[in-house]
């Protein structure tokens, strides 16, 4: 029997690089999402739009669009700790901590995959009981939302994944109003090098930090 959080695994798969192997699975993923009662109707509709776009697109075009969205610039990086720690020592310590959570649960990362890679985290949460998924998303939801709203601001249907994942795990969804005006893509290299994860120090202090620690009694 599939866990109630199974849809998170589907969302994690959709966030992967759209290479031919994944594209071949899109009709199957689309059918599962269409029939998943854990997702809101609006989420199923938005995800169907994304899946339709991916299935209609030329493979190379889909890959180029993915790279342009997630790999060029810091705002939409799928590595969560990049938005908190950059390349500091704190990021390494957080990686070790999260890797320990995976290991304790018997979850193995793919070779070369980092623990804070959001598709991997969603796959992990999709194998856990709802209470565990909600506890972990409570720690990192502000980062998932931050990335999702950056994706929405660029007018990408990929934003539907972030919104659905947040709501599934008991968090508030995206502020779609932030997606009305597309985010300019000029000087993305400068954005990657110079823009901090949070604009002001007090904003960072106001958000919860990611602990990924087991909750008492679990």
C-alpha cells in the first residue's frame, strides 16, 4: 500500500532534468497525478498543464528551458542549503546532518547527489508517514516557497510543483501574485555570485532554520 505522501515522490520526479528516460514516464506520471485524491483539484489542473507542456515540447527545448530556469542564477537553485548557507562551512555541516536523517531511514542517495537537492528530498518525504513529511517541511518550507515564487515570477508552469508540495505537507502554498511580472533574466551570473539568499539579515533571522532533526517521540 502506498503511503499517503506518495504524490510527493511524483512531484520530486517532475523536478528532475527532463532527459529521455523521464520524458518516457510522463504519461504514467500524468495518469497518477490525475487520479491522486491527496492533491487539490487546482493542483491537479496546474500539474496537468505542466505535464502537457513537457510532453508536447521537443526534448532539447525542454532540457534547455530546464537549465535556463534552475541552473542559471541562484534564485531558483534546487539545492536548498544554497539559499541559507551559500558555500560556507555551515552548508557542509547541514549536509552531513541531513544525510544522517536519510541514512537512519534507510534512504540511499544516487551517486553524486547532494542531500539538499529538492527532488531527492521530495522523494524521501514521499516514502515517509505524513507526520514526518510535515515536520521536515515545517523546517524547510520557507525555502521551498522562496524557490517556487522565483519560478512563478519567471512565468514557468514548474511553479505548480512547489505549490502542491507545500500544501501536501501542511504548509501555506505560493503567493501567486509574485508571478505576475516575469523576473528579468539579465545578469544571472551576477545574481548567482552576489545576491544573498535573503535580502536583509533580519529577514533571515525571522525565518526558521532547517534542523532536519527527528522529533521527540518518533
